[in-house]
C-alpha cells in the first residue's frame, strides 16, 4: 500500500514538472489553440438568479423578465470588458513594437530585438513569444507572428500590420525599423482615437441610460399616486404579458442604442 501511494505521488510529481527548456522552445513555435471561452456556466448563474428574483416578485412573467434583464446586463458587461481588453492588449503591443523599433535603430539584430519580450506586457508577450522562438531557431518569423495572433481576435489586425511590415522588409529590403515605426504609430493612433471617441460618447450613453430607466421611474411614480401599476403587472395573464413585453422592448432599445453608439468606436 505504501509503495503504491509513493508511486502515485512520484507520477503526479513527474506530471506536474515543467517540460525541458528545449521542449518548451519548440512548443512555443506552435502554441496550442486557446480554448474558446465557454460562457455557459457564467451565463446560466446570472440568468437563473434573475429568473428566481423575478419569479419571487411577479410570478412567471417576472421570471421571464428577470432572466431577460440578467441577459442584457451580462451582455453589456461582456462588451465593456472586451473593449477594455482590446485597448489594453493594443497598448501593450504598441509599446512592444516601439521597443523593438528602438533596438533595431540602435543596431540590434531582429532576433535580438525580439528576444527582449520579457520586458513587454503579458498580452504582447503571448503574441510575440512564438516569433521570438522562431527567430532564435532560424524559422519563419511572419508565420510565427500570425500563429501568435491567431487566438487574439481583438488585436488580430494589429498583428497582421506587424507581419506585413516584416514581409515588406524581407522582400523589398525596406528598413524594418521604419516599417515597424509606422505600424507603432498606427496602432497607437487607433487606441487614442478610440479612447477620445468613447469619452465624447459619454453624453449619448448617459442619455440612453436615462431613457431606459424612464419606464421604471414611471411605474414607481404611478405606484406613489395610487394607480397600483405593480399590482396590475403581478396579477392576471394580461399584466404578466405586459410585463414581459415591456421588459423585452426596454432590452431591445438598450441593445440598439448600444449598437449605434458602439459602431462609432473604431475597432
């Protein structure tokens, strides 16, 4: 029994041990595809909580309305989180490209410039790591760059700009530092322009939020003056249907306004 436990512990330790450095270098050339973000468990929880809360307040119609509200809130949070992730990743990639450009202009070899990814941010490091390994091993840098950006759709266009700059430098002899400098300026300008547009859209977003909450305020005002709209919505199939339809219209209006405002921000 003791021998079996010891063997199992040894096997677990071997399985958890990091791979040899050489294996890790070759593995970085072909990074495993990132697993798609499974939003199922993260989505089911808020929807169930919203449905239960709505059912406790207004029965079956309240359950449907609560689930719909939870879906809308979850979607808006996911959109805002994706926008922040896109900006952060683009900023880090632009800083990494600026570093590589400065090292190339100082006389460094492209492989040496790529090897300094430890000083870059985590998003840029994950994208440039395959290219750094490919440069050390003499493999193609452009395919490695594209592999590094394959699982990052939020900065896929920026990675393609860098890969295009590398192709032009290899095929036509254009100084790589100049091309990467242009790519850096383009990425940085896009991020700053997007931030400026979002700041200028704060007013329309606030207006859309106020318009979305006006029906809820109207229900509260009607309850205060004695019209009892909450009792109407809670009692009978007609009130339940009106509750679901009203929340559905609010959700559609919120999604449509968010789509209109978000289309003004450059991707």
